[in-house]
C-alpha cells in the first residue's frame, strides 16, 4: 500500500478488517451471501465470494464505468488492497528499465531466495482492461508465482490506454518478451523455459505474444492465460448470462474497450481478439483458466478449443464457483487462494516437462 495516502490507508485498513470478519463468520457470511447463491448456468457461487458481493451491494458505490480512468485507477488500488493477501517474503525485488518501441519500459524482477541460475522465467502482463492496474496491484500475485513456481518473474509496465491506445500495449508486450528471451541467460533464466503469463487483459497480451512469436527462433515455451479477454465481438453466451451482478460487467467491458481502441480497431483483429486469429498452429503449450461467473468464461473456453484443434497442447481449467478477478482476492477468499496455488502448481509441473 506504499502508493496510498494516509486517508486511503486508513480506509483500506478498516475495510480489510470488516471484510475478513464477515467472511470468516458463518452467520454473517450466510446473511450477506443469501441473495447471491442462486445457481446460474448450473454453477453456484462460492459462499465467501457471494458474501463479498453482498457487502459490495450494501456499499452501493459507483462502478468503474462511471469513473474517469484516473479516478478508476486510484480506486482500484484500494479495492484490491482490501481483498488481496499481504505480500509474502523470501523474494528480492528490483526495478529496471530497458528501451521499448516508444520509450523506456519498466520491468520489476522477482527473484526467490536461493534460486539457482538457469531457472524458468515468467514474463508477466497485469490485467486491468489495458486501462487500470499496474505493477503494484499485481505485486502479491507475482511474488507468489516466483515462490511457488520456483521462477524469476519479470512484471512489465506496458503503456496504458486511453493515453496510449491499441496496439501500444501489444507492441510493448511483444518487445518485452523478446527482451527477456534475448537477455535470459544474463538475467539467470534458461531461455528454453520462458513463460508468457497474464490475467484478463494481460492474458490477452500473453496470448497475442505467444502467437506472434510462435515461429521465431527464440520463443516462449509455455503460455498461461488467466481468465483472458480473447474476443472483442462479445458474441459468447456468458456475456449475457454473466454480464451483470459480478465484479466484471458488460458495461465495464464496453468502458475498457472504448478506452483501449477508441472504436478504431476491428473487433476481429487477431492482435485484439486472439480467438479470431486465422492460424494459431505453432503456439506453445498453453494453460487456460476461466472463472465460472465471468462474462469472459465462454470465450476463454472457445480459445482453448481453437488451440487444441490446431494441435497445440492445452490444459483448460474452470474455477466454477469464482468470478473474474479472483487471482487478486487471495487475502479474503479461501477458494481464490486455492485456485491460485493450483495455477502455480500446474505451471511448475508443465515447465518441468519442457
């Protein structure tokens, strides 16, 4: 919470305590969760998550799409801090910059204590609809990836919209991955075990980069897509069935894409919508994770099937009881923490086989 004001810190501290007290009390949890437990698409929401949504209903605050990007960014930092875990120790962290396609790109490196040279390396792209979030919002997740996978993690601060619209983020993510591949050995990484990984919009970027580099001599060995956005046509059924009432809504998705593209990109451009890429053959082995209560659920499933049909080894996991964004809720939601630990175990196993 280093970037929060004293007032914001006090607010976060108070709300963290309230949220944890409610979610860990069976009676309070059941009371707040009650209105959110009806099955949808044959799925039942995790009770702690349902209670968190119930608390959100009581708060009645404006949603992200009613805010400016600047206000949304500041607010989301606080919202994530309320539900995310405290940062684990045992990881050395350092920031550096390298030259990107439109100026310097900051990369934050996470190095677990005692890790040997020649470790796996994870190029991480944070979520946030290409508009919000940053290196700090995803700090706990990157620390956990480093510790649980046994890898050096490189979290890249790519350009955000609307200040820098599509394809600026794609250009930065591609350049960042090429930088890591080219400098792997000097950074203590085995160049044959480089992973591209991201959540939500970052999952989109990881998918795009994996396809773009698929036929280059230096390319990632594994792609990890956590509830990725892969279809800007919004044609999948889950956009309707899960389009309201959860932490990511269809109105928010429209807000993100309006800022990201400004309406100037084709929704089937493969660098925007990997699901519409004409050819995904040659992409690296891919792990795809979708959330049951997520408008993006069905497009993630469709992309996994597209990769599989092209001969790409794919693992598809649905966390049926969780909504979009669960990877940043591990301090408040037990099932979210278990899901993230499952993801890290899968990555560790998959990269050991390369």
